[in-house]
C-alpha cells in the first residue's frame, strides 16, 4: 500500500522518525518520504546519518512546526499518508510550560487534522502514549485530548475522505526518554548504585521496530477511529537494573510527580469496545457515526468484562536473563 506513495512524518527527526525512515525503505518502495520538524540541526545530522542507508533522492526535509497551520497546508500538498509523531513529551517540561504543551499537543493535532482533511490525505496515524490513559499529568491530559481529536476527525471525512487512527504504546526501550540510557551512563562512569523510583514499578517492553510495525499495520488496515495497542511483555524495574548491572545496589528515590506504578494501555471502562487480535488489541470509538459493519476489522474477539491491560497484570513477563538478551538488540 505504501509503494509509490508520498509519506510525511511530523516530528520526523526523533527516535521514531529515524527508525520509520529506515524501515519504510526496507519494506516498501515509497515515492517520497517527507521529514517535517522544527530543528534544522537535527535535520542536518539526519541527512548525514542516512546518506548511505536509504535512497536520499526520495527523502525531503521540511522545516516547520505543527503549530503553524499554513506551513502544514503547504507541506501536506500531494501527501498520501501522514504519521503524526510530533509532541512535547517530557512530563516535567509540560508541567512547567502547560500553555506550550497545549499549543503543540492539542492545537498542533487540530492543525494536522485540518490540513489532512483539506489537502486530501488518505490516512493519518497519530502516535499516542500510555500516559493518555487515566492521565495524572498534563502531558497525558494533552495526549488524551489529541487522541479524541483524531478519532472524532473521521466524522468530518465524508465517504472518500481522510481516515484517522491512533497507535498507543509506552516508553520505547532504549529511547531518549527511557531509563536505560540513564542506567547506562551511571554504569559507564563506574557507578555501582542504580536509582529506582519505586521497586513495585513495572513497565511494558517495546522496541522501536515493534512501534513502527504497529504503525505500518494501522496504515495498511485502519478504517477510521481505531486505537491500536500491541501485545508486548512486561518487566519489573528492579529486574532491568540487575540485568544491566548484576551486582548493583538499588536505591529507592521515591516515585516522581505525575508518574504511575504501572503503564495502562486499556482501562476497564474501555473493555466494552476493545477487541483482541492475534498480536494486538483495538479500541473502537463509541460515536454515532461509527458502525461495526463499516469500520470493524474482522478477526477480533471482544475482551471479557472488567478487562484491563496494564504492565502489572500482564500475562507475559521478561525475567533478568530475558531482559539481558533483549538489551543486546538495542
């Protein structure tokens, strides 16, 4: 489906955008991939880093901000598919700069939707986060609103209009926002004690490759309004520490403001519209315009009543040795 198509990635110089660019050329033959972001230095570095990895004659770099609707309208001209990855993601930064987070994560989402509808984009997939589920910090709150905007946007598409869907996952293993680089830096500097916010804490384990694959699935099969969630293993944060430094001492420093003990992907309140597939879940929207006959993807089974999918009640777990092996691939 993505062969001979024009794809645009907002926030494309981040960890996701880099992996997406690499994998989309491995799996498909797009006509053009546009990297849309506001940091010219990161774009310059990305050009150099990918010079020998992909066909750079098919890659374009657009300087722009999702806050700028006029620039989005220009960038979306002739685009078939959009992956919306741009966001303010740092929880403390969003707490201290709430108005800026709202401008990027909410107003920016609305701008992407308007530009996609008016420019005739075929499909938009927006990246979400576990923090949008029962949010307890501003970042999660803005992403919840963003998710609602994208699912509801299908009501404005018309019969042959743009399809909007959402892909949700937590912190990616080894990404800039994860704890792995923090532990690694301590270890490299000779440290023997690793800081843990709370020893009861659990997290899901997802790689960048898995995140991109879920986006590919959404681009290929979405019909409008879905929220895609991968089935992935969980791990205890203490086990991660022991996997990285077997004889380490663990120092509990206390849970941070806006942080949860477990990553939640599907709440009990969502279970009535959540369907289980072989390797993922889909939460379908509850809107008047949505109908199962038109928008449902065959093969799914409605989850049980009171079902909740979080990193603490998962059925698949990584132990210390499993984590150690998984770290080799990051």
